[in-house]
C-alpha cells in the first residue's frame, strides 16, 4: 500500500504532459506493428512453400494461401490506420470530456434525481461510447466479412445474420454490462484505497459465473449445439476422455458452418464438468481418427495443466492491473490533461490508465505468446505419446490447406503476433516425414479455427 501511494504521488505532477505521452505510446505501437507487418509481407510474396510442405501442398494452394495472406495484410494495414486516426481524433478533439458532459446533460434533463450520480452517469456514458465505436467499426467489419472472406470462400453469413448477431451482442452487453459495471464502480466507491483487493475477488467471481452461464445462456443465442451422433467419432472421443480421466459431461457439434467455412474443436467448463464442442465443418472434412487426434492435442492442454496455469497467470495479471490502477485513479494531472478539470470519473480514469499502460501490455502480449507457443509444442508431444502423431500431422496439414493459413512467417512478426507455432515448426516437432504425393484432398474447403486454434 505504501509503495502504491508513493507511486501515486510521484505520477501526479502538475502540467505533466500525459496527453503527449499517451499519443506517443499509441503512435509508437502503431509504427512498430506496421514495421512487423512489412517484414511479414515480404514472406507473403515468396513463390515457393517451405521445404517441409513441398510434398504436401500444391503450388496452386500455396499461391492462394499467399494471396489470401497478402489480402489480409493489406486490410489489416488499412483498418489499423483507420483505428489510429479514430484514437488520435478522439484525443485531439477531447471527445471523452465532451461525451461525458453530454451524457450528464441527458441524465439531468430526462431522468429523475434518484437515477443520477456517478454510476447511472457512467452507464449512460459507457453504452453511448460503445455505440459510437461499434458504428465506427461497422465499415471494416462489413468489408472483412462480405468482401475479403467472401472472396476467398470463407464467409457463410448473410447480411441478416450479421445484423442479428450485432443486435444480440449489443443487447447482451447491456444486460450483462450494466450490473457488472455498476458493481465495479460500487466496489471502488465503498472500499477506499484497498479497492483492488475486492475488485480482484469480484473479477474471479465474474469469470466463474461467465463459465457457468456461457453454455446455458450465451452460446445458444448465436449457435445451435446438437449432441454428437453415435458412431466411430463419438466412440473415439469418449474413449479418449476415459483414458485421460477427463470429466466429460457433454459432447456437442456446433453449426459453425452457418457463419464461416472455418472450424476447430475446443472444450470449456468448470473443473468437474467439461464440455467438448466440435465444429460441423471439421467433422465434414476430416476422418474420425483425425478429429480424435485434434482433441488429443486439446485435452493435452488440460492434462498438462496449461489451462490452470494460464488461469493463474490471468489472475495475477488482473490483480496487478487493479493494484496499479489504484495509483492512477485520483491522478488529477492525468484527468486534467484530457479535459477533466472538475470531475474525476472512475471510468475515465480506467480508460486513460489503460492507454498509459499500453507499452507494458505490448511486453505482456509478447511474453504470453512465447509461453503459448511452448504449451502448443507440449500439447502436440502429448498427442504423440498417445499414439496420434501421424493423425495429428495429417489433420494439421489438412486444416492448413483448408484454411489457406500462412505457410511461413517472419520470426519477429511470429514472436509478437502468433500464439501458435507455424505449421513447418509443428511438423518438425511431430517428426513428420514428407509423403511425396502432393496436396491432401484439394477438394476440401477452407476452415478457420475458432476459440482455440490448433
């Protein structure tokens, strides 16, 4: 506590150029990520696949994969520039204080006195701000879905489904966001300088709650889950779960094909009650033993306690974020730099604090991706020890072809952006030997990983 209080006093300096500093952080991150994208774009212009894939991927598929990668890179460059312009524009034109004042005016003009105060004001501000950012993101989201993904055969959404998903998402944010944000603010208001302890405990409770209601309330709003039909696949998955003592309670197929040709398989749930979900597109384009091999990899994460370790790291990170926020929450110089001279709204403080923390978040992202890639190799090795080396390799190659996934990557770009090793690295670790018989089933369509990518 003393350390945090000393840090708070050190950071709260009159006339400290917080606005220039945060804009500088934002521009620095934008330029760094642009530099990485340029390095990766050179890889995407290569004419031949990596040697590991020469016997597995046809030249035609490789060319399509490279074209798809370049198209995504160009779109990423434009959308990043668009986002950066928005961010700088919001700061330069003092959108936050203006929107805070406007929402306060609405509150005072149209609602009774009992509905006023910081919490109601924050809710109106937050949902208005979210609506604005959602509308601003619509052009890039629409283009990505109905132009880019459509061009390469991945999009299965209709405009009606796109709009319906958007409206459901907004409704869900209001229904869940309002009570959660209200509780967040109330805890800070009522618990004084030690609020971060209570906020951290509240955050853990929210995660457990979300894990519980997700399969019951949220997932059915967007997708249909059906029990996996009897057959060799179900027998294989249930046998794998018994072999590993995995607490499988439900085994479902999800209709991912109604939105995308991409696919994967994943599990979720509480420690004593797990669900496995397999995308219908994965079942359609894979042999049963290959799907089981994919799940052997996924359950390897559970058996090796990767999910538990990542959960523990996430809790430590959340506690560190909330504790550090306590040193910023009453920083008048920070608020005043962004046009808040008379009020210190908690939500504004948290937004500005998050912006100030962006360089550290970049480092955290890099370290977490390094750890994640390590875990992916370990999960692959787990599947090898179960006897699924060949089946997993075949599945990874098929998914690479079907997804037109990036066949190679610049090492620095991959270190920063990729949470999974690239395919040649994984095949090397699997001990895969090329089978000189060309592309695996060219007629297979493209699938993309969702939730946990392979």
